């Protein structure tokens, strides 16, 4: 999606509206890039806490205020896809030594159990990273498949795109999604548009969550959902022709 900082007015309105519906929930501050680069990041974190919610974020480790994170976040996520510097540069994860140094500083401040390591499977060797995470006692290690959706894949290099397309589900006809059926989360774009999940990059044709649900049920899949691993085929009962 287009990249721009969410304004304070938009952010505070979302939190205020959220607080009326849910007195306490986890608010994850995310971004198209490093969340802490937002000039109001810490003001937003403080507002989340003051509103009675739990703050969370996934940082790329390039900049870490260890003491402040430890005192404010019950848990924090750190993106780390490899321990190999050459591989890191190739996939756009720059300055790996600094990231690892910052992560060690964070571990010293808050302990490893409160840190989740987030990795994306790009086809790189993951065994060394898995072993390293286990040895250091991190709370969780989440390895996500490469997103195969159209709105992600169009930005991939040709090599990565092939990996992504190999993982794409085949979902003909009417479709369903657990995020729509079970109301698992709400995601807000920098414009304040409300979405049912955090996986949609291209919001073209998506005007509302209820409208999106109706579109999928009719087999009309918008580009923002096309190729999504969360989609599944749903059964549609045939029209009753008995007159009953």
C-alpha cells in the first residue's frame, strides 16, 4: 500500500473508538517498514497504555531503545530471517551485525522469554536460525510462509516470486476466510480504513468488511485477497426447487 505516516488524529480516534467496544485488547503498532521510525511512535505507545490496552510491535532490530521497550512492552517481536550476513543483504535485511547487537542489548534488558523472533521462509536455510533461537531461550519463534498474494508478489524479485507462487492455494468459486467468520482482529491502514486482517496491501474494491464478505461468498475475489493462504472454498447450498 502507499506509504505515509498515520496522523495523530486518525490514530487517537481509532483507539478511542476501539476502547468503547473493547475495554482491553492488544494493540499492535505495525508499519510498511520499521514502525519505530514513525515520529509519534512512543506517543502512540503511551496512548495505548493510558487507554488500558496492551502495546505490541514487531521491530526489525535496526534501532532499539532497550530500556524503554523493556519497561513498556510486555512482549515484543523482532524480525530476523537469517544469521548469514550475505543472505541478509540479498533479501534486504541490511546491517545484520547491528541488528544482532541490538537484540543482545534487548535480551539483557528484558530477558529472552518476552521476545518473539519473527522469520519469513524465503527458501533460505533455517536450521541454524532455529538452533540459535532455541539456545538463547527466546519466548517464541514464528516462521511464516512467504505471502503468495498478488498484492505482495508484484513487489518480489523474480526468484522470490517463484517461491511464493508455488505456495498459492487454489480457491475456485465462493470463498470463505476465518478472519471474516470469527472476527479475529481489526487492521487499520494509515488512512484509518478498517480491514479484517493485516494481510491486505491493495484495498482496491474493498469498501467495507461486510461488503468484502459478500464479495467472497459470490466468488468475487478482490486483488487484495487474491492468492491469500487464508482463503478456503465454501459450500453453497443449491436452490430449493421443491417449493417447500
